[in-house]
């Protein structure tokens, strides 16, 4: 009978003793047919080359044992021994799998003091991406998350893990100042401490700190003092401090928040200088072909380091860029952790209310805003608290249908009073076309819109026909017009920007703080920049189309008046 079959049968018996036996056999399976390569002495202590099929099967079966042991703990079946087995399965995986490493090294910490498990659900996509980085599936990883959700601590855990796996390959960590790096230096020593609260030494037995340099912030990892090197396992250095000949990166270059604040983020010259320093002071310290790169940053600008790398590596499968906004598509917190950690939805809403829009979107939503060249500054927009106390001259709408992927269908509804147009309702939706069509028809009927123009590019005519049919079925009286647009989008937006600011009135910010759709539309408008690539420009475009329509056609509205005689 094959070993795998024996293990599966032991797991199926599902008793504490059978699971213990299965785990012993899994450990045997991992090393079955492996090859031991003898070391040459010194730091080269040799290595094991696993049979890939046996290795994969052993760890797959190990996860099944862990699930069974965890269930027994919850059910109260020999809980003490089964909890021990649960952690032994994580220890077995920990040298190879980052998720198990993070869980195991905190096993002795009180649940409320643990970093990883309370945050695991939200951080797991980052953990999986870091696993791919270590495994060589990608060479560059960029991560953007709100402040205070644990991204830097997770990176410290990753450093501890990759140092244990590759203790004799230097890692370079760079940031905007030494104070930040000094804190990280101290935290890494805490993780490595064999008598501290972390169980790192269990995962990498025999390894430990063999040399430190507090002044230059360097930590050497090895088996004996003889393993200490000139270029140590961990080297911390702030950007611009002159790193030539002082540090090198052979395993990992990790950069954390290279932008020191909003002053740098708002200056294109400073961002250009920062990019040059990153390339000459940090990236050129990479040595060899193995060195990978991790960048964690607030997305301040399209021209910050992470933004430029994202553009440079667009479409490259060896690079991955992931963003985790503070609020999800339902305006709920993505980071509401147990034990009062992270951010509640209410706390994030309050934070949003007191921050200016560009800073909120950069810091918490990971959407870089180009303040330089911003065409629709919030302070330049006309605002209103309530519609005039009389009937409008007309109620008009325009609809720019979505064309592809993440494009938005935008349909603002305007109440016309003389030459002023009050934007009082809006559809701003990048969902399924069928749902958006129904929503557009509904707002036209609910708002008693008299005329709606629908841009007919790329399927717009069919969209208009469906919307018109639904409006009639709902009893609405909106006249649907179609128009083919030929002008360049950016040119159209920029030419009509003055008229948008002159003729359109927007709700006061206090009136739409709880209206996600109106708020998202305003964010698109106020973040539009002439200086760079705009992620979403559908809202400024539809407003430009609207004022162009009004100024060129001069829509005439018939009104009732008293007979003069």
C-alpha cells in the first residue's frame, strides 16, 4: 500500500491518535526520494532537494490533518493535544509557506495581542502575493493600503521569513527617514529573539542573530559568529544617504513609503528627484539575477515611485500591483478587525468628512490624485444647498454610456433656472449594462425629465432604444435624443471646463457625504488632471458634453404665460 493511501486512511479514521500517526507519516513522505547535497563547509551547510510530487502531496495532506485537528479543538475532542497538533502542522509548513509562518510564530502570544490572525482575512491577498514573490513567480510587488492596517508589520514578518530561508543573501530596506527604519530595526531583533514572544527560532532551528550594527542599522543572521558578513542579512538605509559601497541587495530590495509627505507629493520636481534617487541610491544596489523587489507606499501621485513603476511594468507578468481601499463598493470598511483594531465604517466616514477629497482618496482609497494640473478644483465649483423656490424652466439629462470594462455610465439630471443648471441627481455606475439601463430609465421617470440626450458611440443607439422603451412602459414622457460624438475627449473636457464651472451648480459637500454615487462622481470630476493619465474621466466628459450641447443647441423650453389682453 502506498504511503499516501495509508495517510489518507489514517485521516479518514478521524481520531486524535490516527491524526497523530498520519502527521508522522506526512513528515516521512516529504523527504521520500529527496536528494541531500553536501555542503562545502563554512556557511555552505548543504541542502535538501525534495521530490516535487512527494513534497506537494505531503503538504496537501498536512493541510487536511490541520483541518481535522482544528475541528476537534472546536468540538472539545482532546483539545489540548489537538491544538498542539494544529500548531505542529503549521510548523511543518512554516519554512515553505508564509501564511503558516505568520500563524505559527505568534502561537504563544495572547489572542488579542496577535498581529496576524485578527487581520488574516483582510491581509491574505497580500500574503499570497508575497508568497509568489518569494517563490519567483513575480519579481516586483507593489502594495498600497490605508495607514494603520498592518502593511508594514506584515512586511516585517516577510523579512523574518525570507531571512530564515536565505540567511546569507543581503536584503536592503529603504524608506524616507532613519527614524522609521530604526523602529523596524528594533522590531526585527524582537522577532529574532530566541527567548522572546515570537517562535521564529522554532521555524529555523540553529539560526540566529550573529552580528548587529545599531549605528548603521544592520543585522546578520547565521549559525555561528563566523557567519557574520560585511554585507549583512538585513541592511536599513534611508533614501539619499549615499549607499554606494555601503549596502547591497541580493535577495530583496524593500522600499516603504519613500514619499515623506504631502509637500513632496504635490511637487513634480520633488517627485522627479525622488525617482532619480530611488534608481541611483537603492535600485542600483541590487546584485545578481535573484533579487526581487517589494514596494509598499501610499499612492500619492501618478508620478511617485510606485506610480512610475506601475506604468513602466504595465502588462509585464513578472510585476504585480495590488491596492486595497479603506471602503468597499458598498461604502463599508475593508479593515474592521476584531479587538477594536483597524477602522470601523463609522470611523472611516468621519475621517472622510474632515479630510479634503484628494488627500482622502490618496491616503485611504489608494487612488493617486494629480493636484498639479487639476482642472476642476473644488474651490472653483459653484455650490448650492437647495433648489430655488420655484418651478424649474426645464429638467434635462444627458447620458454617456459605458464602453468597456471599468468605464462608467454617467447620467446627470439638471434643473434649469435661466442660464444656471443645478446638478441634483446622477447615475454613476460601472455595473452590468442591463442593470444600468433600468436605473437610467427609472431616474428619467422619477425626476420627470423632459429631454435626455444619449451619446450613441459604441452601442449607445441600442442603449437609447432600450431606455426609451422602458421609460414608456413606466409611464414616463422623456424625449430621448441620440448624438454621435466625434471630438477628442480630453480636448472636449478642457475646452468646456470654464463653462462647466460657470453654468453648472453642484450640491454642497455636506449634502452628499452619505450619497456614494454623487460623491464618486464629484471625486472623478475634481481629480481630473491635464498633467497625466486619468483613471476615470467619464464624469468630466459628460459634463463637457452637456454644456457643449446647451451652448450649441440652445434647447428651447415652452412655458405657459398669462394672456396679455
